[in-house]
C-alpha cells in the first residue's frame, strides 16, 4: 500500500516541474535577451564608429580639396561644407544653415539662388569683399543625382589670375605707348630726309642725332622689358646661383655712372662691410638692382651737389641689409606707394627721362632672391631704398 507521503511528494513534483521548467526557460530567455541586447549595443557602437569614421573621411576629403566647397539642398540649406567655405561665408559652421535666408543681397547670394533654381551645371564669377580686400571666385554648381537633388558648389579663387591678366594688358598698352612715341619721331625724320635728299649737312646731322637718341631709348625700353620678363619668371632658368662680392659689384656700377656723376657734380659713396661682402644669387640682376637705384637718384635730382650713399651690413642673425640713400628732392607721399609699378613715373613734367621700368625690375629681382624692398622719403631731405635679405641657407 502506497503511503500518503509518497503520493503527496509525487503530486508536488508533478505540479512543481512545469514551474521549474518555466523558470529555467525564463532564465535562459533573459540570458539570451541580455546577450542580444549586448550584441545590439555593440552593433550600435560599431555603427556609430562607422558613421564617425565616414564623417571624418568626408571632412578630410573636403579639407583636402584646398578650395571652398559646400553641398546644399535646393532650398538653400547646407548639408556639408569645409572650413574654407565657412571662412568664405564668414560662419563658424555652415551645416544646417540656410544661406538663401541669411546671406545679404549680392553676387554670392544671387549665384546660390541661380544654382538652386537650375537643373544642370551653372558657372559664374563672383566678387567677394573680405577683410584683406576683394577676392574673385569662379564658381561651378552641379546638381547631383540624389533623391534630395543636392547641389555641389566649388569656389576657385582666381584673384591672382585676374590681376595678372590686368597687369599683362596694362603692360602691353603701356609698352605700345612708350614705343610708339620714339618710333613716330624716327619715321618722321626719315621721311623728311628721304623727301629732301639735298638737306644741308648740319640739319641732316641734327636729324640723325635725334633719331639715334630715340632709337637708343627704344633699345633700352626693349632691353628693360626683356629683363623684367625674365626676372618675373625665375623658374624659367634665367636666374643663376653663383657667389660674388657685393662690394666689387657696387664699385663696378659706381664706375659705370662716373660720367653722369661728374656731369652733375654729384658723388656716390660706398659704405659696405664686411669687405668682401659675400652674396649668392645672380650677379647680373644684382648689378641691375644697384645700377637702377643709383641711376634713379641721379636722374630724379639733376642739380649739382647730390650725394648718393650705398650701404650694406650684416645683422647679428646674418640678415643682410642693403640701402641706397640720396639727399635729393624726395618723393611725394601720394606717389610713394606706386613707384615700383611698371611705367610709373613720379615726375609728371616729362623732364626725367627713362623707361619707367627700372624700379619694377629692382623689386622683382629682389623678390626673386627671397628678399623685400621698401622706400621712405622726406621731401627735400632724403630718399632711401632698403633691401632686406634673409640669412643665406
């Protein structure tokens, strides 16, 4: 006969087993859920890392472009932009900025509006006023084949290219003007001599002398234009690298100008230390620099008593300072900023002869050697040109 204890035990076991099984199942489910939650958390972390990696790569790519770039929706809201674009639009961050709403009226806003309304590629040139001055950008906007119809816009800074074109155009115009005057005179005298072959010898000689002077002026102008063209392009191979003594070079230039200094009762004094004064570069162009600066003083001060002083010294850090100073009439403050421009003449009377290229050659020759030049002047007291060259490598 089965005892009630056994029966009771069996009943408890029968009723307890499902609960035990259910508890075990729930525990296993909870463990699997926790594991799945950890996996989801890990996947979210990996996805966040991947998104951050993609954003970082996008940012690096945009910055590597080296030019302003932005991605914009048709409504004007910016999706992506690099640092240069933020600088151009003067925003700390362009992301989520609606440029069509925040930009003031102007060429830049008009270009963005045109790009937003266009169905294809749009190109335009815009002028942007910035703290350092006006910059010129050639912009290209391209609509991308995305669901949001994004627009990619690239800004290329063509300011220097534009300035170069203006300089080249002005250079050709000025050169043509400078050459036309002596050429017209020469042709005029030639026609007179041909039309009147029996011209008296004195008049013939005078005409030939005038033609010779103007032919020399044309030759000097052409030579200066070639020199300026070459020194503006030092990478073309015209700029030599050689060692020479600046003191000896200055003495040679001083001797070349002896006839002019004697005729004007002027003097050129050299204060160059140490001697010899070692220099490295193209001695031809340094000869042009010294000659043009000294001759410039003589031409602009034809009266007697002019004193021109050439100085050169080394600073403690081996920076080279070269200056040419005179005690002449000086340069007016309004003319001083333009004296290194091509064909510019501070003298408006026409009494000072020259091609108008001498100081432009000086400036470009000094800059081609890694230096800089400045000018100071006090009317009736002094004019000084100072060249600063970094220590030799």
